[in-house]
């Protein structure tokens, strides 16, 4: 990908290894990912620093995507792949939330989950910025994915994981997903 200035001159060239975990990708698979990379390419503030960052789909499925991520470095006036960007590239369905939070999710067909991370760091620390977990919710389902069996919520308090497991056999799928959503909202505050 080419980054150009207002005058149209190339200031930076960025590479993204599409299907990098796929050993034997077919030409059809590569063509589909190239199309998604171009059509779904996003310019947004992923790290909540007030500067636009870049994200392009590098692999995807019916309900998930992983991205190549470049964060804008205002000191160098270029896009960089820092430790934080590398962590973001590992997330499925990366979404930027308010207040220095990002989320990741996987919606099935069985055992859907979602997780929220906070961007933390300090000037001079190494790595300077990184993701730390805030909250996750796993909806355990029957093997066919039709019915929930348990809602497993994990929140992190002072670096310690606090896990709450609730039986969901008598819940419908919407009710169980809503339980994850309401707990996620509380964790984000």
C-alpha cells in the first residue's frame, strides 16, 4: 500500500502479508483477500491518540476478520507497526471503542466470545504501549451451537482474573448474549 502526501508524492510504502498463516493459499483465496483488503480498508483512530491509523483485512471468514494495522506516529509523521499494532493484528474482529479500549470477538457458529482490552503504557516504558485485558465473555453452547449451556465472564481487577460462570441451560441465545453485553458495558466504565 502506498501513502501519499497532499501533492500526490509517495511518502511511505506499507506491506501486508495476506493469509500469512495459510501455508498453501490458492489464487482464488488470495484474490478474495486482496479484494477485501482494498474494499474494506479503514482509516480510523485505533489507539485513541487523536490521529488516524490504518487497518486492512489480511484474512477473513464468514463472521470474522484479522487486520494488518499501522499506527500513526506523530513524531515521525509516518505509520508504524509497534508492539501495540502487532497485538491488534492478533485480534479477531478488531473494533476501536471510546476511552482507549479495543474489542475482539468471534461469533460462532459455536462458543461465541468477546473481549475488551485497554491500551496502557508510559513514556519510556518498553513496550511503550500495549493491550491489557479488561473483560471477556464466552458463551458456551451445545455442539451444534443452537443453545447456550453457560455464560463465562472474566473481568480483571488489579491484574487478577475474576471468573464468574453462570448456567445458561434455561436461557435462550439472545438472553445469554445480552448477559455478555450488559456485563461488557459495566466493564468498560
